[in-house]
C-alpha cells in the first residue's frame, strides 16, 4: 500500500466532504443519517474527533453519560460520542471551520511522513497492522461517512474514485471472514462479487475462505450488485431485504442469500 496514493485519496476525500457540507442548508445539517442516533452534524463531529485524537489532542469531557446511550456498545463508541456531544453545542459554521482546520493540519502531517513511517507497525481498528493500513481505514471511514451524509440529504455521488477504491479494498480484507465464517460457505465453494462493472472480487473456500485473484472455473454463486449497495451492506447501513431488488444471484441461490444477509461487519 503506497503512502502517496493513500494520502492523496484522503486529501481528495476531505475536500469532497467539505464541499458537500458547504452546499447544505442548516436544516440539512440536522437530518438523520443511517447511523443510529446521529444527524449529519454528528457524523462531521465524529470525523473531526478522530483526527483530533490522531493529532494528539484529548477527548472532551461531557455532562451526558454516553455509555447509557442505546447505540453506544463499547469504549470506542463512547469516545466517539463524547466528540459528538461536544460539537453539538457549536454553530454549524464553527463545526465546518473546525473540520477544515484539523483535516488540513492532518494532511500536512501525513505528507511530511516517509514511506518507512507508513510501513511501521501500528495499532488499527482492525488490530495490529501498519500505519498505512490505519490510514486506509481512515479513507474508508471518511468515504463511508460521506455516503451517510449524502444518503441523509438525497445527494448521491462519489461512488467511484480513489477513496471509493480504497474503501472496497478495506471491505475486501474482511470478505474471507464474511463468506466463510459468518455465511458458512462450505469447503470447496466460491463466491464472486460483480460490483456493476466497477470491481470483481472472488472468494474461495479451501480449508478457510480467502480473497483470491481469480477462480479456476465458475463460482458456486455470482452476486451482482452496485458498488454502493455492496458498501452499504458491508457498513451495516441498510437492511438486506430493503436492497434485495438491486441484487442478482447466479448459481447457488441459498448460499448467495446467506452471503448477502451477512455482509455487515461495521457500523
């Protein structure tokens, strides 16, 4: 994973989010998103908070018992919610200015790092890996949250480009688990995801399920769906039944249904 590719994608994504937010009315900033308990402004607060943490700043204290909120499941969720609560007290123009400020600072810091810095071991939300992987997860998180905002205000877009491609890469890293463990695909089976011409992904089960470059023959089931539906299912943003009309199965339909119903691995 090349540092310059990921940093450029993050910079482009932050700029795309800022331009989207600038176009929204105050009422649109208050729209509910697909994320439980979060409005558009709360999604932005979360993005700001994560970058503030990476900049070495402290988590704000709040008067609300965030652990008691029904959508807070763990300490990471509680930490996120403290930033959400903190920025709810600020005006929209202040929140947008803070987003621009911290993302510009973080982008400068990332550009100053070397490839060796990016290749160094690092904690990530997916476990121990490298700082590069962590920043790919940041690109994924920001792009997914941009889509949350777009879905909230009815402005679809940016479902292609560098950040979208990195997001599919990040989801792909979980496909072996999602197909083999969560969906129970049997040994010897295989699944192909055809993402509307944008990408084609193959998972083969040979003792364990793993992403492969190609299959020796036809897959056990081919799942055709738009990239946006694929990412929203993986992000737990939609009920599989609600988007089933956008999904086409070719082959073992029972296995295909299980996979579609078990793609969520984050929210």
